[in-house]
C-alpha cells in the first residue's frame, strides 16, 4: 500500500489563498496599509540569502510587503541588537525574521530574545518558547509549527502515539517535541549522545527527522505504518531520512522537497498576518 503524501506544497498554496484574502481586508480597513515583515540577513551565506528571498516572495504572493535589512558579515552583537530595537519600535513593522544562522561572533540567542514578543512571528524567543511549552497563546517556531499544521490538515492522530524526534535544536527539535507533547503524544527526544538510536526509532509511531545530515535516519530503522516527517533538505534533494524505501511502507510521509519547507515559510507568513491583524485592528 502506498503511503499518504503529506503535501506541504499544496497545503501552503491553499493557505496562501486564505491569507491573501485576509491581507486584502486588512489593507481595505487601514487605508491601503499592508502587513509588513522585516527580514534580517547578516552576511552573505548563499543558502540563507535564498531562504530570505523565498520568504520575501511569499510575502508578495499574499499582498504583504517586506523590509529587507542586509547587514555585513562582520556585524557585531551590539549592532544587530540596535537594528532589532529599531524594528521593534517601528510601527510599520509587524513581524521580524532574523535568518538563522548568524555569523559566529554574534550572540544569536541574545539577538533572538531582543525581538519584541508581539513581532516574534518566527517563534524564536525564549519568552515565546516558554509560552508555547506551557500551551499558552504564542507564535510557534515556524518549522515545527508548520509540521503540526500539516499533521492536523491530514487528520494524523497524535494522542497516545509514540513520537520520536531526532534532533533537539532550539528552533526545531526541542519545540517540535513540546508541540507533540501538548498534542498528547508520548515523546522521546534523541540527539547526538543518544544510545541505541535505531532501537528507539523502531518504536516510533511518528518519526521526525531534524538532524541536519543527509539520509542519516535509515528506512530499515522505521517500522511499517509509521508517520514519517522529514525536516531536512540537502543538495541533491534529499532530507534527513532515507525516504525512498518508505513510500510503500509508511502510513504517511512528508516529501523532500515539497513537504516541511513550504509549510515553514507559510507558517511564518500566517503568523505575520496574525501579528498585523492584532496591531492594525486593535482599538
Ligand atoms: P542543528 O541545529 O544542527 O541540530 C541538529 C540536531 O541533530 C542536534 O540536536 C544534534 O544533537 C542532532 N544530531 C546530530 N548528530 C546526531 C546523531 N548522530 N544522532 C542523533 N542526533 C544527532 O540543526 P537544525 O537547525 O535543527 O536543523 C535540522 C534539519 O532540519 C537540517 O537538515 C536543516 O536543514 C533542516 N531545517 C529545515 C527547515 C525548513 O524550513 N525546512 C528549517 C530549519 C532546519 P546535539 O544537540 O547533541 O548536537
């Protein structure tokens, strides 16, 4: 039996149609003022530049505008904090995306945490993470939030299921695990010091690969009928999981490309629209 394809590309296209309508309504109520996402790119890493461009293009597709901030590779933490402060106080900026990773001399955590919680549409602050973890209203970290939206759109049952998340990064593995826990899954988090990784993955009803190594998670480690979510994307169009043999064995899987990536961007845009609605329609 062939697995259900968790088609992030088509979900994101459907969502954009809805978001475009909400943006048009916001503009109409606010004298033509569009929601604005500020993107900050520090340095000239080509992959990061591409991701920022894709996010700006997604803004355009739904009728939003973006402020593109580009800073040199030698930027200091102090300079980046000052730039974030400026955007925090700019009433025309409704959301802030600081593209990860920033050059190594910068204290990325301090810069993420400088983002005003009301503009933390990429869900990167400790404050937002804590609120999300406590199941309070918060903008979720865009990649895991996009994965949760995908699982929900396809009615994937999570309650009581054993989810194994491989990776514990602040923007992906860790928030993913807490979101799955809040959805009543039983969650195991694995990382580089985990022992017997294949044995743990074999127990999973849901596997999330967020390792950053091409096809690191082998298909043979995954049981028949599991739901397979691959957050990775590497040159050659492969993810963190060896997906090809799973196409006939899994219950469902996110394709690479066209699975997690489009819903990450869409979640950033959706959360930006919500932030703009809160800012522009208050009072
Ligand atoms: P990261 O910060 O490098 O984290 C990788 C995680 O994998 C770490 O927690 C690390 O453990 C763990 N790990 C490394 N080697 C391992 C091993 N041998 N066994 C078990 N765990 C191991 O990466 P990330 O930012 O979370 O990204 C993960 C993947 O998602 C990458 O492929 C990235 O390209 C992709 N990604 C995609 C999107 C998207 O929009 N689609 C967005 C972000 C990231 P330790 O904590 O012990 O070091």
